[in-house]
C-alpha cells in the first residue's frame, strides 16, 4: 500500500518516471540490473535483502543507479552504514512527498540528500563496536548460544565470549540482551 501510494505521488511530479515496483530486496536488485534506473528508492528493512545490503550490492556491481533510502529508522547508526554502502539519499517517511521528490531530483543530478537532523546526530554518535563484535552481538541477539556462534563464525567459544564481554563493556550495559537492544536501537546492528 505504501509503495503504491509513493509511486502515485511521485508520478504526479511529471518529471519522475516510475519504471518498476517490487516487494523485496532480491527483486529490486534484479530490476536495477535489468532496467538500470537513475534512482533506486528503497527502505532499510525488506524481505530477502535489506536496503543496506542492496545498496552495497549495487555499488559492488558498479551499477550507475543511485540509491535513496526512505525509512522510519531515524537512527544515526543506520545513516552511517547507509553512507558507507554508497547511499546518496536518506530520508524519513515522515517527510512531505514534495521533499522526497526534491531529494530524488538532487540525487539524480549527482548530489546528496540526507535528513539534516539525523545527519547532525550522526556526526556526534560514534559506534564503538568492531565489525566482529557487531557480528557476534547480532547473532547473540537472535538467540544463538555462544557455542553455536563459535561454530557458525569458526571461532573458539572463548573468543566469542570475549567479543560479547567487550561489546557489553563498551556499551555500558549489564548483559548481551541489553547490549543487543542498545546497539539495535542505535542502528549499529
């Protein structure tokens, strides 16, 4: 419903043509490869491939399509990860449709469009976790035991426990559940 409404609103702009609408990240990647649009408008959370993974894949494949994320996730960690993945626009769904159209035009012309308040927050909100701590914490938050994480990541049980302890310590929380919740709320996972 939201996708259809956005498409209808953007079509009203006259200078924006919608070439495809899809329901998940893998379909979006296939559409981008086949149609090579100027802009890919996506969300962060989608079935089969997140918007961040999709943006990384578009960049990795060397496609000229520029990615704009429209999301409810007003988290500086997501913004930073999106920019690292090559995203050129990051807007919140609460923004008016006219602002989205303006951002699409700006990104299509080679610029960047990022929610200013979120950009300011991101400038002062540093993720203290290493990639491996983030990976281990994410799996722990999904309910995996340390032994299972160790097997999955080809690490020793003690190494997994060390990564979890470091993450807990860096985030100033009491346990891995709180660490996962805190890191997820910040957009670091």
